[in-house]
C-alpha cells in the first residue's frame, strides 16, 4: 500500500452496516448505546442491522461477513484483548486484520475503553482501514457526532474530509461536545453511501 492509496477516492453504494455487541444476550451492558447508534446508521443506511454476540467466535465470524462498517461495543481487558464468558480471546489487532481481510472500510469501537488498552491491543499501522476507538462517549454526543459524520459522507465527502470537519467544525481547535476518540485513517478516500 503506497502512501497515497489510503486517500484515493473510493465510493461505496449500498453500504452494509453491522452494529454489534459482545455480551451475554438479553439486557446486555451496551443496549442503550447500541440502539442510539443503530438509529443513526439506519437514517443513512436503512438496511443496517444489529447483533449481540455471546462468543468471540461469533464476533470473529461477523467480521468475515463483508460489511462495510463494523460498529462494535465490547470491553477490552489488559493488553487490549477482547474476552468472552468462556475465556476465548481475540486481540484488537486480530479483529482489525479480520476486518481488513473482509473488506471492512470502517471499524468503530463505540464504548469507552482506556487509552492503555487501545495502545496495547490495536495496532493500526499499515492497515487499509479507518478505525475509531472511543475513549469517552460523552453521553448522546457520540450519536450526534456520528450523524454529522455520516451526513457529510452522504453529501459525497470522503471519510477523511468528513472526519476532519465533524471533529473540528468551523476551524475550532477544541470542541467540548465531540466524543474523545483515537482515530486512524487508513482508507480516508472512502465515501460510504
């Protein structure tokens, strides 16, 4: 992958979106956040779906179903590892690589996790994938931010441009209502329609 490949415009129509969570089934920890973010995705991509995974194997399988967007909710343990109730594990980097291999354009971890866990477990360097890792959602602000980002892409802006404008509107250097995230723009030229 050359330096300019990540910014070559790539328009995706009929974007496939999965909003999922790793949990134990009914009444899981991230239900409210999942529903809020799914509502936003459905506004732009009516066929967006949601799922609750009870095992890491199910989570890994979802990454292999050729979605364009994986928006996931899962707790990270020490070293940035995702673990299910049975003790099965996947590192963030393994999840990222599975997503890249399946053609995912955007992988977003939608719930709060620590910077240390992300730094240890999510190695994005050289991956052709846009990655957003949430440090602090700031309540409903993440859904508002997501709405702004997606509306810009629906208008034809690339992910990198839409991200830049949504995260720093009107040239403001500090935007207190923007969720705290770590982002990696590895496929910045993609437009998700």
